[in-house]
């Protein structure tokens, strides 16, 4: 969402080179195509997030080769000074990764029920740790080494450095050759070509996009919401929607719904990766707990020994 509505070079790449845009121009785009695009995006990124190093590198190389075709001279027809875009080059590849990971952090903090508690913000140390660990992902996609982050403060500074590419714009949606809004064309073509059989794709797609779009926007920083073009009124609505969404967020994290969405949107390979990641996480937490118990026992024995010595 942040990628397609916040960072303008990615929006331009989708506008000019994405298969959905191409099929919309041809008048052949359907809801099945849109669903396939969304699910493929999920499935292709999972190995880079959760796979072993070899698998992650292979997938990153595959995506890099695909993105070599996503090149254009114009980001925004109304702002030629922005120049062009290149999805396989360091700057745009870096922001493709960061506009995945940063919003995921914000959504996790806003909606994840964990440890028997309501959703809550991570500690500053935990947030910095997440950003520092994101460095491996940024290097994987070829980000500039000078922009590799270690703290949330550095992430804020990086947004400032590239602020011109996040400026809100309505003209960035306009196709350079025709001036037509590519996203509106996509929606119009999907509606025109709709068939009742497309409901199989429309329902999970809506659950993953339309239902959560406004609440998710409400979890993002105010400046990011502005970059996404929200008016002051819609900005307030988004923040309120995020709060009201909590009961639905809880339901979406329950087994039946989660299994349905993983099956429809992610596929069996990604599900195996997610299950493996959870097992590794649980194992790590258990090992840490045992380590803390052992340390506590050692400390207690030391205290008893010291007390006995003082009595003598």
C-alpha cells in the first residue's frame, strides 16, 4: 500500500510496466488477473523474508531480473525534475524493501494481539533491533551501503533524504502517453469484464485490500499518510478506523481465518516457510527462557555461598 500510494517511483513503474496496467490498456484485465498479481507478490517475497540464505538469494536474483524491465524516464509528468525510475537499481530496490518492512512494523504494533495483551508498541530497543536486522534484507536487494540502517532515527533521516520522492501527487497516476489515470483504468476495466465466477478471487482480494486499507493507513506515521494523498478529513478517519478495527483484527488472527487467507493468497510453499519460522521463533524463546532460569539459579547459588562464608 505504501509502495503503490506513497513512494512515487514504484507507482510509476506499476503504471508503465505492470501486467495489470498493460492488460487494462488492452481492455482484457479481469479480477482473476488482479488476484493473481496480489497473490504472486505475496508468494514471491516470502522466501526472502523467511527462507534460508541460499533460497533468499535465488529469489532476490529472480526478482532483480524481472525488475530490469521496469525502467522509465518519467516518474511524474507534472514534475519532470524527479527524473526516471529503475526498479532493479539500488535506490528503488531499497525503498521497495523499506516500504514493506516499516509498514509491517507499524501494523504489527497496532493490530497484533500477543503475550496475552492488547496490541502495543515495541520498546525503542526492539524497534532499533528490527531496523538493524532489516539491513540483511536491504543488502540482499542491492541497497546502497551508505543507506543501510541501524536505528529508527536513521530511518527517519532516510525519509528526509528522499522526501521529494514521497511528495503527494495525483498526476503520478497519469500515463505519460495518454494522460489517463492508470489506476482508474484498471478499476474500470475490471468492472467492465466482471463475471460471477470472479467472486472466487474478488472476496479474498477485498478481505486483503478494501477491508483493511483505511485502518492500515491509520497505523502509519502522519507524514506517510500525507504522502499517500489523504485529506485532513480522511486522515482523521483513518486514525479512528485503526482504533475501531481492533475487534476485526483479533478475528483475522484466529485459526480459521488465518488458514483461509494463507491458503488462498500465499500457497503451500509460503505456508511451510511461515510454519517453519514460527517453530524457530518458539524454539528461540524457549532457549532464552532456559538460559534465564540457569542464570538465575547460578546467581542464587552464588548468593547462598557468599552468605555461608560471611557466617563463618
